[in-house]
């Protein structure tokens, strides 16, 4: 049985690798074509040429790999199962003692390996590569911003509340056009600080360069007074980390699970809505497990009888099923956010639906027949 397991696993890994390389090459081609109009554009630095565009496209590959792995696992496994069934090899394996549950266990072992690989890529490699890609692009565009007003963050302290606006990030990861509004516990404006540049310090603080600070007198005083000072270097202690600022500027699905969890906790501590990030957090948790669902969905194809038929139709069906899972996963995230569904249930629903389909097909085509 070890020989059979090695045979099936080798066939699966080979097929998944080839399918994944094909999809990655296609996506890289589209990304590079998308970058062609920006090469040598007057609005960008003259240094943004073909090598820099190729580097940017290469840094996007880990994120594509993370998104594609469950789909390519499904397509590759369907191809292997249908090919084994078409050549009657799987029939021989069945007569040699390979029962349905043992076959399912073999596929789940391989699926667990793919799930672990998906988690590692999505939680470590993809966030780093995407952040590096955005900073590389910002080096030539000059900045990395979100919207017209930048990113807004909030921090609550026992003695005051702060509303922070970050205009953009530069290529070094420093913040540009930073504004800090300080309010007391009665929501009265106490001070306002503006700095064209701010850096993250290792001791949970920001270093604001050439900061202009405006302080307002406390309400209730007889004379109103506004004091303006300019400080070459102003240190502001805060719990807002670089990852939190990146979360507000970059897309939340590109963050790691730990960073998402910390950012969600920060939002809740400051009485801010975190539903969108909670959905993304649970999607990060459940998405690697979809590889297990995909191999379960592919197993019934080995029990179909189409010796004289081609396997292209079944592989095409696998492609459509994988694409439908990808779209369903995204659609459920948007609908769950709009309808205020339970975050973990919203993230788990696509996988649960496809698991139900795979179990139904397994019971109908494998156990019943």
C-alpha cells in the first residue's frame, strides 16, 4: 500500500506543479502587460524600466500562488484521477485492495501538505512580497497612498483620544503628510500636530520631522489662546505600529494572520468597526483548508466510467469548479460584510458548501455504487 500511496502522491504533486506553473505564467504575463504603459512614463521616475517592472511582477507571484493553490490542487487531482480511471489503473488498484476510504485518506494526506504550503505562503511569503512590491512601485511613483484623504487611524488612551491621518507611505516605509488630532475625554480638541515626514521608532513611538504643533487652551477659560510651535524632531509615543498603518494603506487580505488579529484588537479597543478585517482574518484561517475540500471533490472522478472518452471535458469541469469556488469565496466576503453576517461563518461558508457537494458526490458515485 505504501507503493500505491507514493504512486498517487507523485502523480498528484507533478500534475499540481505543472498546472500551477501554467496559471502563474498566465497571470505574470497579464501583470507585465498591465505594467507596460507605466514603463518610461513621464509621471514616474526614469528608472522604472523593464527590469524594474519585471521585479514588480515577480513580487506579485507569491500572492497569485496563494490564491491559485486550492484551484490548481483541484484541477491537478481531477486530471490524475480521471487519467487513472481512463487507463483502468485505478480499477486495478481497487482490485488490489484500495477501498474508497483508504483512497480518500491518501488524498487527504496530500491535501494536508498542500494546505500547509498554502498557509505558509499566505501568512509569510505573500505579505512580505506584496509589501515589497508596493514599496518598489512607490519608489518610482513617489508615494503609496489610499484615496484622496489618506488613511485614518484612531487610538484611545486613558487621558485622551487621538485621530491620526497618514497621507501616504514612501519607498522606505516612512509616513508622509502626517496629522495627529488630540482630544480630551470630553471630545474637545486639545492639540493638532502636522509633520511632512514621520518614521517608526523601535520603542513604540513615532519620530515626526519638522513638526508644527498647535495647542488650544482648555475650554472654560476666560481667555482663548492658541499656541503654535515648530519642533525639528517630535517624539510621539503610540501603540500604532507599522503593520497597522500598512493595514490601513494596503489591502487587508495581503496581511498575515497575526497582523490581522492585532489590528482587529486595536480597532475594537478604540471602538472602531472591525467586521471587514474579521472576515479577512477567518478567510485566512479557512482558506488553506479548502485544499482538503478540493481533493475530496476530485476523488469521485476516479470512479467514473469513460474509457473511450477524453478527459478534457472533466478537466474543464474542474477548472470551472475551481473558478466558481474562487468567486464564491469573494462574493460571500462582500455579502457578509454588507449583511453583517457572523465573520467566521461568512469565511467558512464556501468551503462548507463545496465540502457538502464533495461528500454528496462521494456517497453517490463511490459508496452507493
